[in-house]
C-alpha cells in the first residue's frame, strides 16, 4: 500500500513505487485511480512549483472555507522539512503538527487535507517543490501563522542566523491570535 498513516488523522505520506534500472528510474507521482482506491476522491485543479535556497522558511499558510485546499506536496530537487499544522477546530489534534523530510531522493509525498496550515524549510543548497491543489488560490481566503510561533514550537532544522523568511511571513499572527478565525467545514 503506497499510503502511510500518521498520528494526525487525514495527513498521509504517499510513497510511490519506484522502478530503477541502469537508465535511471520511473514512477507515477500521481494516479487518480490509486488515490480513489484509498478513498481519496479529491480532484486536483492547480499545480504549483517553487524554487528556494538553503535556509528559506515558507509558511505557515492556509486558505479558509469555502476556498480551503487539499495539497499533494513533493520535492523535485533537494530536500525540505515539510510541515502541516492541524487547524481544524474540534479535531483531537488541533494545534498539533507533522514534520516530514521530503526529498528528490526519497520521493515521498505529503497529502495535506483541507483544514491544515502548511509550510516548509529548505535543508539542501537549493530545492524545488511541486504541489497539486484541489482548489484554486483565493487571496481573500488566505491566512497564516508565524513560522516561529512559540506555542507550536516547530524545529525547522535551520539555525536562526541562517533562516531566510519573507517580511510577509515574519508579520503573520501567532497561533493563539488567529485560532478563532479558523473555519473548516470538511
């Protein structure tokens, strides 16, 4: 089974079957039927790609209903620490997070359902991420949580003096300051 469950309900790690030979490798990074057999019926409508340098921390970002998004995240080049925070009010793991290393080498992917904030830090010299979304981006619905929130206490595995964070991400509210704005109906 290519899906591994995690301690947070709904967060799944997808490990595709990789076929290697003397020429290199081949794998299906996404197959709708494979996901449907797992009971995952989302329909992806947007693909995004980002490039970042070592020490970059992006996030934690989310979109509120009705524009919340499921994401399937993978790394095309390099290594990242990918982080998903449960912002589903009423969830037994509300405010908890999962951090998993995704890399071009391990080919793992993280399936992040609606109702999570998402971010990553770059652990290699450079990294390229690609992720599928089942909803289109909506600026009016976007929100975020400070990457260095003391309540969440995420170890981004980047030394403080080496972290590269956008002004926008540095100015995001704390988890405590935005927890009452979380809306998720799924």
